[in-house]
């Protein structure tokens, strides 16, 4: 785990693939920096990338408010099979089956269904394609499902249709930005495959 930035309120890190963002990462930050560490958002176990953690209860409340208001912006890089459109905004209804820990795109709203929205830009013309994604909503497995449901499963995402031999989904949280004490905080890191 790499710490990009820390002060008395915040710790910004690059979470490795395979490390639990809600328990293992806060414990590791606490071991390195001392004190309490509060998770504000999460990344799937098999996804890596930039995350922010609070180091005080006050900072945790302020960051949580930013998340609720949509002011903590999250951007990702993904490698997807096929060649999606050059850019676009996708809006879907997603249903999470908690027993299977799997999410499905469905046709209409009903109990347990949530709206999901993202925008993307394709960065390469190759197959697989490198895609830059900005989330408008933070739904479970959202990027993976929205791309897979259109025939562009993420490389390594065996849960959602990839048939390759990669060990984990090629998805990485590459940029987070949010207003903090009168300034815009922006933190970036990129995976080797997604420069």
C-alpha cells in the first residue's frame, strides 16, 4: 500500500488489488501513521486504486457529506473487451442480488433497484480498449455491470462475462477530487496497463 498524501485530517492511498478497503487498509494506515482511521468509500477487494480516508471523526463527517452530495468525484481506468463507442453517458437500473453478490442491469425501477450513471471516453482503438470513466453514482459493481451488459466485459472480470486468463478485473480508481477547506484536492495514480 502506497500513501500519496497525509495530514492530520486525511490519508490518501493507493489500495492494492486483494486488500480489503473497509478493514485491512484502515488498519495498515493506522499502523503507519498512528491514530484512528475512518473509511469513507469503498473499492471491491479485486480492484485497486486511489482512495481517501479520514483521520478524525470530524473529517469523516465532512467527507461523508461530500460523498452524499456528489462532491467527491471518482474516475477510473478500465480495459474492456471489444471497442465501445468513443464516448458517452450510460444510465441504467441496477439490481443487486445479495445472496449471489452479483448485480444485474434491469429494464425498470422496482423495489431494490437503483439508478446508475457514468460517463466514459475510449482512449485507444485496440481490442481490448482502454477506457476512462467518471462515475455519477456509486453503485456496487457499477462499471463492471454497465460495460458487460453492453457486450464489453472488463478484462479479467470472470463474474461478468470475461473469458480470458487475467487474475482480476482490469479496473483501477485513478483519480479522486473534492473540495476541502476552500481548495480543490485532486489525487491521481495509474496502473501499469492504463497510463
